[in-house]
């Protein structure tokens, strides 16, 4: 009788461990889907047309691997499709037969570009991860200087208080997309609830090796763009720096 009880307990423990692993795996897959959604948001409203420019722009995003680019331009039948791979991560809780650990799930998704803005905050559909060597991209040609007044004029002016309709990241990206900036200029945004959206525009490195950057912050009643100071540059050319600076 005692052996039967012990065996039953062992089976129950193994089943619980299996459920814990399955839950962690599902959470990792969900994390990969969220990261793919962030890729879509980063390309929202893009005015890039050429397949190579679109693939290159996505490849420049952190934590994203471009595996395949099909099509030649967004105006062609079928548009441009880019298959990317992202890694989702989740933590596994400690169990009877295993300690805590990290579970990783690599998943591929396909982004489609046909000249329309696309859907905001929507994960692209999953896709099989293609075989073969991923595409490579030549270095971006040097971009022209970023005009601070032009950026400031383009950004939305939000007069509503945070208790009403605040600042929406989607609107900020759509406004900047209309400028048709040089493809080498990367646009990064970060929301701060509905109180503000931080913006960083990075044009890569010049021939002298100096990076070029413009920061901006859109908040109710105040929209501002500027070239970062040395202190700000040391914190990084990113939208988080723009939010922290405020101005």
C-alpha cells in the first residue's frame, strides 16, 4: 500500500513538473509574440518603399534577426514581406525535481508592407523559419543632418490634459513617417503612460565616426525637439533619455 502511495505521489509530482515546463514555454512564446508586435510598431507608418531598405531597417532593430526578404517594392503586387526571428524568454518556477530556470522560445513572424500604414500594436502572423543564409545589407549611405525645426514642426501638438486624451505613440510615429526621412535615420519612440512620448532620431555615424542624434518629447501642452548635450549624449541617444530630460 505504501509503495502504491509513493508511486502515485511521484506520478503527480512529474505531472506538476511537466505542467510547469509547459506554462513556462507558453509564456516564452507569448514574450516572442510581444517582441514581434514591437517590431511592427517600430515600422508603423513607414514610408520606405524598397525591399532592401525595409529589411535593413528591421535588421537594425535590437533583438531581431531578418531571415528572408521577398519582393522588390511596396508598390508591386504582393508588396514586400520580411520574415524575422525573435527570442521569447520566461522564467520557470522551482519544482520538486528541478530548480528555477530560464526558458527560451525562438519564433518567426512575417511582416507585410504594401504602402499602407499597417496595424498598430498588432503582432504579425507566425511563419515557418526559413532555411538558408539570411540576407546581408550594405552599410547605409551617410544621411543628411537632421533638421531640429523640421522635426519639431512635424510632431503633434497635444493640448489635452493627461486626464483627457493624452499623447499616443501611434500618432507620433505617424507624424514622423510623413516626413519621408532618409532610410538611414532610425526612429525610436517610447511612451510614458499617456503623459508623454519620448523620441530619438539617429542617423548613424558620420564619416568622422561621430554619431548624429536628435531627441524630442511630446507632452500635453509642450512639444520640443533638440540636439542632446554632452551629458545627455552620454546617457545614450534613445527615447528614454528624452523622457528623462523633459525640457
